[in-house]
């Protein structure tokens, strides 16, 4: 039996005492929420069967003890009895909000820039996908070199990671240069600069999956910028601009004469702790609200600073996609673009589509056998 000790807390809950002496107080309703008794939990659908709000608000732990097996036995004040695996209970009580089994995102700039790229071996495709996704979660993007892949179709490849999200352009976008490039936002002059896609949609398509079918242009390069690194720099060195860019609601708008898609959001989204959530930057589709003149001065100056940062060599990684290569990119975190090149240089053919972020997260958890 492990050295976990348990005791009733003065506030009617439970105290877990870890082997290192740390004491974790557990609320009785929190504990009941995790009850796996047949009357509390359906093991086939993994759903709780009890409405916690139907329990007494002053529910208390009436009794608790360790069983010989090591499990924790708890009797509640409403006479319900529960049994918990002590290791699972301790792990659950020690869990941090960031514990999600996923590799932690690492912001990168010129000082630690890298090109996360990988070749997939068809003989070890599961391990390969795990490594692809680990790079994707850490760096925000990953390049899959074509060697080893049997030229899968884009949407079939994307479906390995999650459901394909249809946009106003269909299941996927076909871009050929010269040819259709100006019709979409991928290769127009404004969009050769770093940008995010679809900030006017709600929800925003999370992950871009791009397939380079042909690249005969000698100088055609792809570029990416880590929006999380830009967020960190703004927050540390330009607090006033940071405040403006995280609080000014921008009207992102797309219309094709039939559909009009509009969403208000700041250029930089943060959570309640001030941590990075997303960056939204798409010149050509953004409109500032009519704020008082001094506030618009602040907004346009902050946006100018943001543009300078996004185009600075400090943040920009440039690489070439060759025939058959795939790019997977987090459209909430990363900005992407392409260096300008002359269509006379040669034929370029890209296809790209979008999936939701929960798809790759789920696939990764399955690959590392994490069902938390
Ligand atoms: Fe784009």
C-alpha cells in the first residue's frame, strides 16, 4: 500500500497527504463528481449519471478510510458510498489546468528558430504521425517532406488528423500560379506578407493543411511567423501597444456578393491570465471601429508596430516546399505567407484545406495512450 494518508478536513472535505508531505484539500462535491459507482457513472458512455446540483449544497464527508487494497473508501453525509483508486485520485487532485498530455508550445524567434521538418516512413506510420504532431504542437507548424509518402490526396491525408472543415471556398482550395492565384487570399500581393486565414469566420478554421503538388519556381518560398513569440515581445517591450492590440475590437469582414462573414475580435487574443490564445491578422479584411481620434492614433500606431514585427527577420522563418511536401500549420498561432516571385519563373500548384484543432489533439493522445 502506498504511503498516501487521508483524513477529513475541517471544512467537511477530504485531505490527501502525499508521500512528500504535501497536503491537498478536496471538496466533497469535487470528490462526488468523480465517483465511479454504478449509480453515479455509466462506464459504457463515460458519462456521469448524477446531477450534482441535486445533491445537498452542504454535502460533507461523513467517513473515510484506506482499504487493504489501497483504495480510498468514502461515505458521504447523504449515505452514498464511493470507492476511489488512490493513485488515480492523487493524480487527479494534483492535475494542473495545463496537463493535457500534449507537448508544450515553445515560442521561437531568430535566436532559437528552427525548421520543424520530418520525413514519414510508411513502415512506421504511427510513430511518424506521433513525431509529426509533437513538432506541430511545440512549434506551431511542421513540414512533412515527401519522401516515404505514396502521394496521398490532400483531404485523405488531412482526415488522418481530423474532420475537414468546409469554408466558403469548398472542401479545399486549389491554387495554381500562374492561373487562379489572385482569386484567393493565398498569393495576392498583400498576402505574400505574413497573415492568418479566415479571421472573419466564427469559429476560425484552426489548422491549415497544405499540399505542394508542384513547385517549379526557383525562388518560391514559404514564410511563417510565430504569433506567440510576437505576443511575448509585444507584452515585454511595448506594453501600451500590447494593451491596444489585445483590447481593440477589430471588424473582420469578407463578402463575395452572396455570403457576408463578419466577426469582431482583437488582433491578439489573450485568456483571463493574460496568456496567449490567438493572433488575428489579415490585411484587406480588417476594419477599425470609429473610436475617438486619440484612441485610433494609438490603434494605428500599434498596428504599424505589429506589421513591422511580423515582417522583421527577427521573427520570420523562410523555407521551400518541394513537390509532394505537406505543411501543417496552426492558424490561430502562426502567420504564414509566401515570398514574392514572378509567375514567369515557373508553375506552382498548391492545395490546402482546414481541420479543427481537437482532431490532432485527439490523435496525439491516442498515439501516446493518454485518455485523460
Ligand atoms: Fe493564407
